[in-house]
C-alpha cells in the first residue's frame, strides 16, 4: 500500500481515480489545484503523485517544475496531449512517467506500481567525496567546502552520477540514459544543466574546477589539482 496524492480539478475524473486507487488498497489524498498540491507535498509528503496538466491556477508543466523544486516524490503526469514532443519535454522536466487520458484503472495501477518499484529500489544511502565536494546520496544534500549547495532535483542527480564516477569521462549518451532516463535527446539539455551546476560550484566552462568537458566525448568530474 502507498500514499498517493491525486492532483486533478475535474471532480468526476478525480473521484474515478480515487475509487480505483482505494480499490487497490492505497491511501489516497487529493487536491484540486497546484497550490494545494504543493502544500500537501511539502507538509505531508506522499509516496507518489498523479498530476493532471490542466489545472486552474498553474499550467501543469509549471506545477511539475515547482514540485521538483521541493520534492523527489515520483510523479506520474496525466495528460490529454498525446504528442511525443510534449511527453519528452515533460519527462525532461522531471516527470517519472505519464498517462494519456482516458486511461483504464489497470493501466493506472501498472504505471503506479512501476514508479513505486523504481523509487523503492534506489541504492542504499552513501556519501561521495571529491575534493571539497561532498554529496550525500541518501539525504540528497550536497556541500562545497563546507557550504550547502542549493540544487534542483535534476542538478543533484547529475552531480551525484558524476561524483560516483569521479575521474572518469562520462558520455552524453550515458547521461541521457542514466540521469534523464531517455534513449535519445538534445545535447543542449545537458549543456544547460551543466552550466547551471557550474555556476553553483563557482566555476565556468572556460575556467573549470570540478566539471571538465572533454570535447566530442562527454564530461568528467574530478577534484581540483
């Protein structure tokens, strides 16, 4: 059994989803708008969120971005937009999976079970140290020279993946597959996140300290020498 937050403004659809989840022994809470959902997630974190994109107060994509700013909870996006480019964009923005409306109760249950399995099979907590950089994987916290780093979910995932492979060049294809969970994508996505991460590490591409770009291959994280 899991605690699931259903974020859906349509009362009929919300009731149907809650009924299906109740039938499968899940504890269900609900919200009709993004701001109520964010309050729920921050105050009483659920095990998973089912997030409708057509919310009255915030665009679903913006709501997803805000959820990712405060929590790593698995998010399944429910959308009527059966468009590959849109779905890829949502996955890049931090969604763990998606459902295209209308969907069956069995389909919903299967997707939910899959994201919960992935969340529960996360590696055991560990602390990674590279020079003055400390990454606590279990607590999802990072610090540089004793000062806490404020990282988004994706920035932390990227930093932790590279820190676990310190002094090794990691290809862009590997980053897309393992950090973004995509089999293909635009390299610009990686470049943007690396740029944000460099800024928070107090460096730049032209004057790197920890993040070193290997042209045409990928990126390597290593301690300053």
